C-alpha cells in the first residue's frame, strides 16, 4: 500500500533538516476514476449518534447579535461612549444639540435639544422599512425648561416623508414617550429625525425602534431566526467564546432601557446595551426548540467571582419563591428555566491559565454546580489546538470528578487543507477518547464546541464541514456534542473570521458550511452502521469489490479522496448515506446493503451539493450553492456517482 509522506528527514552536512513536502494538489488528475466501497450490515450497530452533533454557538462577535439577530434598529440609542458621534447627526441651528453629562438610568450621557423656533434635533440613517409593516418604539424625554414641542419624522433615503407618528409630551422629569407608525413602501436606507420646535430645552435618551410584530415576538430578527430554525439546532451555546469570560449577566436583565452599556471591545468596540441578555437568549432557545448551554465566567476562585457565577445559575433555575428566582419572575419569567448544560468559562489559556490553575477553578465551580444544579451536565474546557493534548490530560486527571463533558476547540486555519484538517482533528479526538477510556474518569464524554474552516466561507468550507460532520458521527457516543463557529456575522465587519450566516441590515446569505450542515441535519439518523474513507482503482467487474472483499487485492489506494458514512433511524426504516468527494475528479461510491433490515423495496432520494472550490454565495446570489434532488432506482447494491467537489446525501426509505 502506498502512503503519503508528509515529512522527510534529509541529512545535509551532518545536520538534520526537516523538509516539509507538499500534499498532492487538489487539482491533480488521477489516471483512473476512484471507487469508494461502503459495505453496510443493517443488523450491525456500531454506535449511537447524538443529535447534539448538530449544535450551534452564538457569540456577540462581528455584530452577530447587536445589529444582527437582536432586532433593535436604532444604533447607539443610549448615547454612551462614542454613540452620538458614530451614529447620529445634528440638524438645525448650530449648537442646538449637545451631548451632556446628565445621567439616565444606568447611563451617564444624554442629549440636550435646545429649541428656538425652527426645528432642531437628531437624525439617524440606514433603517430598513418594509411595505405593509407596522413599527413601534419609544424615547425617554425630560423637559428641562420652556415649552419645546417634540416630533418625529420617518423618511425614505430620497427625503420623502413616509410617516409622522404622533407623540405626546408627558411633563417634566424622565418620561417614556411611545410612538408607532405604518409603512406603505419599502426603503432599505430609511431615516429617522427627532426634532423639537418652540422654545426651551429637553433631554433625550434611550431611543428604540423595531417592527411591532418582532417586538412582541422576542426582538428576534425574523429572517435570521428562520435561518437558525432551518438548521434545527438541538442546543445553542452562549454567550461565548471570548465574550463569555467578561460577560456581566446582571447588566443584561430587566427593562431594556435600564441595562448597562458595554462597548464590545473584543470585537471592534461597537455599541452594545446588552439588550440581548439572559431572558432573550432563553426565549431564542424556546422558539428554536433548542437546549441552552450557558457559559459561566470563571476568572478565578475568589469567593466574589464564584458567587457571581452561581447567582446566575440561581437566577436561571431557582423557583420564584427564592431571592434570585423572584428577580427572574419580576423580569417576566416566573417558572424556572431548564438549563441542561453549564460550561465553566472558555479557552482559559487565553487568560494565561495553566492546566493546573484551570483544573483548580473547575474543582471549585464544578463542585458548586453539582450542589446547585444536580440535573445539569457540567462542561470543562479542553485543549484549544489539536497539538495540546497535555492540557486536556491534566484537566481530566486533576478535575475529572467535577465535570461531565470535556469541550475542545479546533479550527483549520489553512483553507486549502480542508480535507487534511478533518484527518488531523480525527487523529487527536481518537487519542483523547483513548486517554479518557484509560483514565480514572472513563465516563467523561467529549465535545468539539468550536470548529470550522476559519479563513474562508467558500465551497472549501462546505467540503470541510461535510468531512467534519461525517467524522463526528463516527465517534459517538463518546463524542456527544459539537458546535461550529462563527454562527453569524455582519458583512461590514472584519472578515478575518468566517461564518455560517452573513447578513447586512436587510438580508442574509449562507456560507458554504451552512448549506452542508443544513442538509446533513435534515437527514440525521441515530444509529451508526458503517463508514469508509478513500478510494481504490475501479474494476470493470464491480461485483468483485463485494464478492471477493475478503481476498481482493486493494490497488491504487488514494486516501483523502472520499469520506462516507451509513446511518439508520432507530426503527431501521430509514437508511442514510452521507458522502463527500474532496477531489477535482469524479469518484464512485458503491454501497451494498446486507442484513435483515435491508429493505426489499424502497424509495431512494439523492440530494447533492456541487460547486467549484472558490464558489460562494453573496447578498446578490444567496442561493448560488443549493442542493439538487433526484430519485434513484433502488437496489441492494447502489452506485452513487460523485461529481468533483460534491457533498451528497442518499436517503433510503422502506416502502
């Protein structure tokens, strides 16, 4: 059998020089088409596949939440930090609008509008107004002196007026002033003006605007919510990521206008008032039918830090008769939330933790969680890179009694290594699995809680996602959950980290990995039956591949060409074949179905995604890469032709 040689040691002038040889180019042409062989015994169950393989991870990064999933359309509505200069424009007489150090709720800044006859006030652009929709919002107003009269105008980008919602001033002192209006034509670059006339001055703070139906439905942007719903995530991990280590959960509960401003310094310093907080996240999981995985900040073992994290747990799961449970009830949710998973921080090595120091943190936080939330599973942080086995091993050895799942991360940073990255992560996950088996804590399960081809969202990311998900399905039940990253991001942000979902303020499009995960999730089946990797030289008599499988000499073996897996529903009436052809040449997948559960008659549907390596969707072409379906004729031996760079799913339903 021929092997790829990745590293060759040369002796030159008595010195050992490591020569890194190149991988076979993806565009190479094979002398003959390759054939992958998948022999499936329907009576032989290799393992169980947890549906949590198809989980997701939502972090406040690159406007994924603020100016993204969270449907508030006003940016910088509280005027803290650089909000006023970044998002607002003054209109009217010079000096009529000023940013002042006047507190409102938990903020320290407000805007003063001084009226002197002609209109003076504020303008913000880039609102998305849809024809036939109702909108509602409010602003907080404090009339300081005189009789200024407040008004709002809603305009299209061309300056034409779309609506002038009536508003009523409510006297002195801070008062919330609501407004609402309807839109008769669509405009993607709409404008809001808040002006005062008459004489006197008033203070304005915390301006909010959203579609009325969206406001009633949890402030979740409908198109992005549907994009998540189409992935059918069994769980969602939140709030991070790096964001989790510094997240202040108490600043993100209660009335929206009283939450605390936090510039998102990790991901660009943009404005965030924690409008999407604990209750909003839990509402998202409810609407998606997903389990929440809450990542607790655990910066140290100081009593104050431990108490802060555990208070969050109490807020989530305690009955309303307790102090923190009653606070949750006051915020609109009397019943305790169900939280099946708590994670103890994220990537602690980023905060200069050693494995030993983090294990001490896990022992403190984990032992507390065992008492407070005995029905929840505890997740600890494993290695960040696949070559850091020592970190995971030390955490298992030193803290394995105080957690249930070890959550590792793995990104592939070299876009052309979309296939080799799958091999690399597979090798280390198997090593880690074997280490757990031989440890004092063999019941620990594994999770890959961040993974992706992180530097591109083109079709290479789709091929990498297909190979990764096939790998993860083969590793159950010890691999219990995975979640890729990033989940979503704004198209205007730093493009360094790529994502599944790309959006602007109007619409969205899928990355290459999104369409693959959606297809695979739609065809999830619980039982792992068989898998294969690589191809052989084709044979004019393909029946020999199975008839002489025990004695046939394998020829022209090509690893890294095709991966495939066969799975089945619990009742055995659905068989699913998932496959990926990483190569720029066609390949053939031969599938033989054996055993008592192999159907005598069935419907066979092939769904295939095929694209060029650098093909990618866009806001202009959101459906550039989409599945094509066709019926196949059923036979106990199926021939599935895989075009170059194809991801395929074959569903076999017994009649």
